[in-house]
């Protein structure tokens, strides 16, 4: 469904993403790991259209989307969450999700009441309905992460790109988020690429792991195989995990 070939993105002298190629099949759930600065967020930013690559190609559902704008890709079914939640802080939780619903492909056909109803439905999936009237500025990080997921899901994506859903959360909250991600994957028939640093959780939540290091894709394999690759152990994981 997604095909990334020889993707490269530079920021000045830094090659944030360096000739990265991989394919994603419909229904896959893929973990994307690597040390700080490895290029994970940049890769997600390139796939979602937040940045355009310097070279390389991205195909989605058979179409070349390399030059498409972010909102065009969103309408095709590519949704993402941000490492630092990007919500509208002076609006309530439900208004943020409504905003996504109204901006989606089907949004122009919905009345405000219908959009409100849909937003409530997505908040409820993440147990956030009770917080619907709270201003985003007043929500703790855990609820901001849930709200980011609700907003992304409200776009009815085919592929969901998650950039660190667990950063800043305590272990119990991280567990709940991982359960919710697995639940929405099944219920909404999603394909997922999921960046995360909490290896224990990502390893058991995904079937395939991509490892980035200094902009390069250095591994693409099952969690079991990835943790045993010497270059991965050296680059990231540390002997103790193995
Ligand atoms: N907008 C930008 N301008 C300049 N440099 C950038 C920009 N975005 C990323 N970089 C650089 O590109 C490299 C990759 O950054 P990126 O954020 O993709 O890494 P990451 O793997 O997501 O790291 P982390 O785990 O810390 O989130 C880093 O050296 C970073 O400083
Ligand atoms: Mg990042």
C-alpha cells in the first residue's frame, strides 16, 4: 500500500533521512525505532507531506504522492500524530476533533451537529468523552496523546503514522495507550507505522520493526530478529536487552 524508495532529506549539512527504501502492506503494524536524531520523525514527516524530500519517491495506493501536499495526502488516507502534540490549545477537546472531522474528505457534507456527534464518537473510543469540554491547554500529556490519536482516527485514515504516543507517560499510561492502539488497529482495519522508544511495548505490539541510525535504515525484520542483529544492539538497544 505504501512504497518508499531512496528517500533523502537534508537539513543543511545533516542528512536526516538517507536513501531510505521500504514497502508496507495493507494491515501491517510496523515499529520504527532508532536513537535520538536517527531520522524517524523526519521519515514520518516526509510520508505525511509535512516536508518534501530532496530526492526519492513515495507511492501510496499505487499513486505517486511524492509532491502532494499534506492535506491531499490526508484525504487519501494518511493520518499522523505529532511527537509534540499539535492541538489547538485555546479550543476544547471536542472542538479539536470536530475541526479534524470538518476538514476531512466527508466534512463538507456534514452538519455541525453531525460533526459534533462524530467527534464525540472518536473521543469515546479513547475514553475522553468526559473531557470533551476541557480546554486543550488544561489537559495533561496523557490526555493530549489520546486526543492526538482521536483526532487522527477521526480522519478515517487507511494508514496511521504514530510519532511517539508514549513519550512523557508513566508505565501504566503507556500500557493503556498501547492497548488502545492495538484495539483501533483491529476495529478500524488500520495499517500502522509506529515510532516509539519504549522497546518492551513496541516489541510485543508489532510484527515488523524498522531501525534507523544516522538517517539510514539499518534493519527491517521481525522484533525477534531485530534485537539480535549486532548492528542494532550496537546502535541502539544495548547488550542487556538481548
Ligand atoms: N526542521 C529541521 N531543521 C533542521 N534540522 C532538523 C529538522 N528536523 C530534524 N532535523 C535534524 O535531522 C536529524 C533527524 O531528526 P529527527 O527528528 O527525524 O530524529 P528522530 O529519530 O525523530 O529523533 P528523536 O528520537 O529524538 O525524536 C537530527 O539531526 C535533527 O537535528
Ligand atoms: Mg522524533
